[in-house]
C-alpha cells in the first residue's frame, strides 16, 4: 500500500535538473546571502568561533543549511516554470 502511494506521489513531482553551472551558481549565491544574513542574528558567536567570519560554527552550519534549502526551492521553482 505504501509503495503505491509513493509511486503515485512520484508521478506528480517535477524532474529535477542536472547539476550544471547555473544550478551551482544559484545554490552558491543563496548560501552566501544566508551567511551574510546570519551575521545579523541576535547571538551569532555563541559556541566555537570561526577564525575568518564573525560567526560561530553552529551559526555557520545553520546558515549554510538554510541557504541550501532556499537555493533548492529557487531551482525547483525555476525548473517548474521552465526557466532552467
């Protein structure tokens, strides 16, 4: 039963594009923007510090995760409308 439900849901999911320079650039820019925004959080330096950024390691990892989530959403949205 579960397999049939997964197969039915898989038919409605749009195909993801192959990784190319456009997709990589979108993900990279979204990660960079999220790291720049992470410096504006209330306590960005709680925990072990990074030597080159005014962020802690947990804040950096969280910002990169958020950037990847936003970047994947942008890529899937642009793929869905046919721009990529």
